[in-house]
């Protein structure tokens, strides 16, 4: 099987002997035009403590199936890019230490035979190569506070080049959210709220940042995504689904906890891509586990919405 690539008509091999190993279930769904939802594996390997991480990975996959779509978690296993993990692959990532693979790391992991969990950026790249058009995650990366214009997550430029609808709960609350929205505009990525008029901030439904577009009907959203992709060079559409109201935290409370967590990171000299996992772990401790519950709930909610969107897009 071969899928059309996402840059200048490049065709990428995704058979067992090509760039990506696609599971038989995912391959059959793609060939038949059935809905498929990509899932990242970094949320399992680095996003949650053990054994909760395995529960979250399985719950997201179950939510996709319950919505009528096929889950396709991405990873690099022994140097092979994988699209669609079985239970053994998920358990391996959940129970052992693995490297964190962004888009830049995929080729190096392949060359070295490494096993790695894929981030949002890497999953976007894999999904676009294989022709998977919908991807569910927790929250995207963005512009890091105080780091200047150059301190930007690889998620943002990858969103600008990969035609994938990304269902998330906005950007993580530890980021510079106004700057992140500005960068998304620069990358040509429309940001659409579902059930919200402002950008969700991961653990909270509130950010104070108004969104230009709101579409609560999944069919309308699917048509808008298709219209966006009808234009040459169009990249992702960011679909923002706020965390469930019964678990979401109040913005003021969360802001206070984030301030404490960032101060701890600065005190301990945490830098670069280590900041976000450090701060998320600190937030879990400072909130007595509440942020972890929100993260779990929003990840499953996003997977369910992504399944509905994927179904509408192939209807």
C-alpha cells in the first residue's frame, strides 16, 4: 500500500518494507476508506505515571472504537515506525523507559534501532505520510514563556505543514498562550472551538483568549476542514475541545499552581523539552492529583470527539 505524501506530491511507501509499518487493522481501514484516528504514544510513555499510563492509552483507544473509528497509535519500535500498536506494543511503551521522539528524531531512531514514544510533532508527520486525517491528543506544545521567539515547540511548524485535523484541549497551560495563538496564525493553522468560544488551556476551560471560529456540529466542522484542505499548501486544523466541565479546574487556581511549578523548575535548573514534563509532574503533586484526573478525562474526551469527526469526514 502507498499513500500520497503531504509535500509536493511525494508518495511515501507505508507497507511492511517501507517507511512505516502499518498494522493490519489500520491498513484495512485505510484501504476501505473507514475512519481512522491517530494517537500519540508520548502521552503513555511520558505523560502519565505507571501504571496509570497504560490505562489512559487503552481508554483513548476504546473511546475511538466506541465512536466507530479505528485507533492508530504511533511509535518507533526497534527502529521501525509503527502506525497502530497492539497490546504488546502499548505495554512495552508503558512499562519501560523509551526515548521521546519528535519529528526531527524519527530518522535517527530508525537508524539506531531505538524504541521511542512519539510526540505531537512526530505523530503529525507519521499521520500525514500515511494518509490519516484525524489525530487526538491531550494538548499541543507552543511558545515557551520567557524564551523568546526562538523557544517554540516543534508541534507548531509541524501543524503548519501537515494536513491533519488535531483534536486537543488547546495548548498546555504552562505555555505563553497569546504567543502560541499568534504563531498558529503565522503557520496558517485555523483554530476552531467545539463547545467553547475561547482557547482552552488544557487543565482549565478558561484562558481569556477568544477564538475566531466555533463549530459545535461535527458535520459542519468536517466540511470546514475539507474546505481548508482544498487550498494548496494547507496544513492542520486545530480543533479545541475543552476539558470536561466536571473535572476542569478554575483558571485562577491553576495559574497559582503553574507559578509554583515554574518556580521549582527554575530553581532546579530544568531547561528545554524537560520543562513541560517536570511542570506537569509538579502540578500533579501540588494539586494532590487533580491535574492528573483532568488530563485523563480530557484525553479520553478528545479521542471520542476525534472518532466522530473522522466518521463525518468519510461519510
